[in-house]
C-alpha cells in the first residue's frame, strides 16, 4: 500500500478520541506536532573497507509528562513518517500505563540482516554520537526495538558515557543485566501481552486452558508471548516470522521452537521441522480458526484486505500499529474485541521505567519485585482502559486513546504554554 501513511493513521484516531472527550482543537493541537524531529547522516566503514552512509532519525514527540522514551529500530523501511507515528504512539502508551515519560522513537534505514556484528557496532556508535546533543538520562532515553537488542544498547550507552565523561547507564534501557540492565526486561513485553490476554479472557468469560491462539511474529515479543501463553494452558496453533508460518492442529511445542530459533543468529521458521507441523502462509495464519490472534510483527498487517478473513474473536496487538483504520472498522463490524497496541505491548516500557529508576537511584530490584510491579501496573492500566471504554460505549482502542489524550492534555494545561 504505497499511499499508507502511519502518521496520518495515528492522527485520525487522535482526532476521534479528542472529539469523544469534547476537546476543542486548541486543547490538543500541539499533540499533532512532534516537539523535535532529528535526521542525521551516518557514515560507516564497512568490513570491506568501503564507506556507506545511512540515514538515521530521532523524533521527540511530547515531553509534557516526562523525558522522551522510545525504541530505536534498524529496518530497511524506516522513514520519518513511520518514526513520527511511533513517537506519538509512545507518548500515548506511556500515558495509558501512567509512567512519567513522554514519547520518542528512533530508527536507521538499513537492512540489519546484511550487517556483520562489527558493522552493527560501528553504525550504533555513530548514531549515538550524532544523537548525543539531544539525548540523556533526563532528556531522552532510547531502548531496543526491531532488529536491535541489549548488545546494541550497551554500545549506545558506552558511546554516550565516553562522550559525557561519566558512566551513564540511565541513558538507555533494555541493556544486558551486567551493565545496568534490569532482570525481567527482555521478557517484559511478551509477559505484558500474556497479562492482557488473561484480563480480556476474564472479561469475556473465555477459559485460557485449551484456548486456541495464533501468533504472528516469533521474535522477542511474539515468541515470548507465545511461551508465556502456552504456560497458561493455551494451545498455540500457529506461529510465523519473515520466512512464513508453521501450524499444528494439536498445538506447537513453543518452547522447542523458540529454543531452536534463538540457538543461532539468522535462523528462521523455514529451518524448523517437526512431526505434525505444516507450513502455511502469513495470510493463512491471520485467518486460522482460533480464539485469540496476536499480531506481533510489523505495522500495517490487519488491513481492509486481511481483516474480513479473521476468525478470532479476540485480538491482542503485540506489534505497534498492526491494524489500519480500515481494518479496525471491519473488525468492529464483525464483533472482534481488540486490545490495542498502546495498552497491550506496554510491558516493555513499564519495565524500562523500572530499569531507569534503578539506574538513576543506583539500586537493584529482584525479578519477583519487577514481575509483581509489572502485573500491578498492567492490570491497573487494563482496567482504566476497560472502564473508560465502557463509560463512553466505545472500543478498547478508543478507550485507550481517550485515557491517554486526557492525561497528556491535563498535564499540558497545568503546565501552560511557555512564551
């Protein structure tokens, strides 16, 4: 879809939420404009000695409620519109779970699968150097996203610390535990999705024991969510990644599949085989006869074209922006309950917040404390969204947007506009 613009999609939903809240244009117009958009060039020496120049972006959407917060992705489709949309969604996400952050997002236009580890490191350090003037533990705090991980965050943090002349673990979250990362951070988004599946299942009287689930995306988010859901008694019938999808009527051995994928960098589901496992396409995965569908890959997956074929009655959005507005209206017409991305995948930013607190205060929490705080925060956010949606007689997506916009606008009004 060449005319698909993710930023326009988010603005549409924002306008609808503001209208339902009875806000005037003046109340929320500043939310339509990111506070800062940064574009940088990144010359990197490749392993063959040649120099390639990549384009990098950082968008700081709203700092009304706290420092900017948001991931950095390395992907060939990264552009300014995508980063602007994701930065705005981070502002809303932080407001939904009520952590004191604003929204930011970053990215580099690069096919990360074609880079060696040393090229990834040089690219990351160059990017951190370029962003140095506009980031910091109390300014803007990046985190991992698509094709970036704890190792990338460690390089980023080291570069910032070198430039600032002091160790600054709080400049990024999602770091490895030995360099200031938090236990539980890697699994946080997937764990949060499991909690949201559990809570929506309670509301809709669905027993998770034996519930049939399909998960699009086998990476850190989808793979982890599938693992947690299987432990809760769900049957994961389908799982997909960039190479396609696998299916088993009796349920996949998720722990086995994920262990296989993570054992070697670059492995995909195309390399996996087991008895009773058949290969299906990504589109077939979306239309499987399941109770719950979890799109946890990239945005723009559930569209006007794919939505009519979806049989699941519950969708919990693991990815950012997986459903277009056209796809969303079709799901609503078909009676599908959608737990939206800005709530469903907020477990990552919640534990990022916990990691940042530990870094800033120089303390360490154990995993039990992290998990307990994550569950409390996510369940409260779910109930806040559910109650807002019920009162307004609207969808959970609109309930989440209304809740977030209200919190940001309230903070903005209290602060006033500085002249």
